């Protein structure tokens, strides 16, 4: 079991949404939390609401050198991180041929490549102690392709592969270091505003507080994979079927039309406030 009491939990994209709610629950469990985000006003607001056991750092997780430098600062200010939750993510949500080149790159940088920088920053301490936990918030879209999500799905497929490889490697070399992969259906955070589900009793749009609670429980129980809802796990077996059958079933279940009315939450300009470590970036990450 991973004990959250007296542990240091770092959450990327922690200023709002499930990142903030996971921080809230981790503190209730007795953790000290470290929030990373590039939404400066949101980050400061989150830290103020969470209280003395929360620390905030302004950092762009796609900037490798900034990640390494800020990780060293966290180690000096707060201590060695026990649980790393890679939660930050972005979505574009447009047809493939309408995807701006720079957003394809940005999606991969945030949703996939940043996982390598944060893990390489904090994993050495975990391996040295043979104790720690790395959580990858992926997606059901990391198991099956969805129209208008080509870049997002591909980046989340990469996140799933990252977790699977890291899990096996840690079992072989540092069995005290655990990993958890989280693959949720759409979450009602605003990031996927406008998505719809054809069969809500089977594939409901998830409530962010419920997801945050389930992730924290999965960490505590060293659960290796968390599918939300549990029916999402069936996608793994489904992919072994003939392609035409898979496509037909995705149509019947309404998965291929979930993004038809997608709006997203968009981005808004935040006014600057003082934060521990300043490293601004052009795009807000949540």
C-alpha cells in the first residue's frame, strides 16, 4: 500500500479541475502537496485555498530544463517527492486536416513528452529509496481512436505505452516503485465541454470529484490500472476483433460521434501575481 500520510505528492496541472481536487483529497489524507501549473493566478488561488500544506510552482512542463531546475528547487524547498501525478493535458478537438501544425506539436509535448521530463526528474530519488509512485493520467482515448482527436488519441496512446514500459522496468529493477495508469472516459471539467454520450448508463460523462477520489484510492491500493467507468477496460479485448467489427461497435455505442458538438473551455488571459518560481509559457495547461 502507498501511504499518503506524511508523503509529498506532486501534481502537474494542479491549479484546477481534477488536479486541484486530487490535491485537496491528498491533503485530507495527511500529504504535503506540490502543484505545478503555468496558470499563475489559478496556481496562487489554489495554494491559498489549500493552505499551509500546499506549495505552488509556476513551470512549463514542456520545457525540459525548467522541469529539471524546478524539480531541484522542490527537493530543496519541500523534500523528495513520493508520488508524482502526471495530470496536465490539453486537447484541440478539430478534424485532422484542420489541426494547426503547432498544436499537434504542443499536444505531444504536454500529453506525452513531458511525462519523460517529470519522471526523469523525480524517479532517481524513488529508485534510490526503492519507494515511490508515478501516476499517468491517460484516457480511454489512449485505447481507441476517436474522430477529431487524432493528435489527442495518439498522445494518449503514447502515455499508455510509457506507463506500461515503466511499470515492467520498475518491477524488474526497483519493485518498491509503483505505477498507476488512469484511463477515464470524458470528464466534466470544461476541457471537453460539448462532448456527448449516446449510452450514459454505460459510458457516462464523469464527474471530476469522483475521478479525483478514485485516483487517490487507486494510488493508496497500488492499483496498476484504473479504467473509468470499468467498461472502458473492455476496449482492450475489443481491439482484438476484426477492424470492421470494432468500427461498427464504436458507431453503435456512439463513441465515434462523441466529439460532434465539442466546444472545449478555451483559454483566457490571467492577470499576473507573485509565485515561488516564475517560468511563464504561452499556453495554459490543465
